[in-house]
C-alpha cells in the first residue's frame, strides 16, 4: 500500500490534470491572423422575404423577451449595397436569456459559399442586447475548412437601416494554427 504522502501526491497530480485547462499549440507555436470584412443583409419584414423570425414568443407575455426563441438566415455580401456579390450566409439562433432586460444569447454560423473562403465556416457565440450597443462583439469559437481550430472575435455594427431591413458591417478577426491539421 502506498504511503500517505505518496497517495496525496498522486491525488494532487490527478486533480491538477483534470482541473487544468487544456491548451493546443501548433508545432511552431504561432497563429495565423486573418481579418475578413463582410456585410450582413437582414430583412425582418413579414412574409417569404424575411431572413429573421421569432420561432417561439416569450412564455411570460408581450412585455418580456425571456425565453423567446428566434432563427435567422441572413445574406452575407461583399459590400453594404444589396447588389454586391453574395459570399455566403449568416445563420443562427437566438434566445432571450434575461428576466429583467432585453438580452439574448446567440449562436451564429458564418457560411462562406464563394470567394477564397468558399466551403469554410466560422462559429460565433455570445450575448447581445436589444436595442444593442453601437458594436456587438462575439467570440469565434471554432470553424471548418480553412478555419479549422479557429479562435478569435467578431465585431458587428449597423451601417444602414432601410425600411424593413438592416445592413451590418461584420469584421472577423480569426486566429488559426499555421500548421494545418
């Protein structure tokens, strides 16, 4: 049987292994930084042209957003003009998550369907308020294709609000390992 100090040392090592955050480094230890600017075109008018919708209203009634669930499938374009080239989609869900304020938690997937990032995605998540701050920041928590093992952040800000629509500038600051996996 192990002595008491040896057993304590072994137990401490096991606990440390489970409680320590895992870190992943590329062999060179360097990350590649990519900045992408695209524009999200959102239509919230009722009917078949809408790209955002409430799926389930708040169970607490009209004066609350807590528990409200929504979905979106916005166009991702190269520029703020509606005629600019379509480069992908900005898809996701949002849930009212605050009993006292209009705060939401969202999970977004940026899907690149054209251009040099074609076939890749980025996953974003975070909280936002409605009406929101001037700039909304979300964490980039992963990706696929060219953005496998991505991390970083995104900044979203309103650039235009034509009737029944909004246009947002989306800046993505993506960090990926230099070594491909």
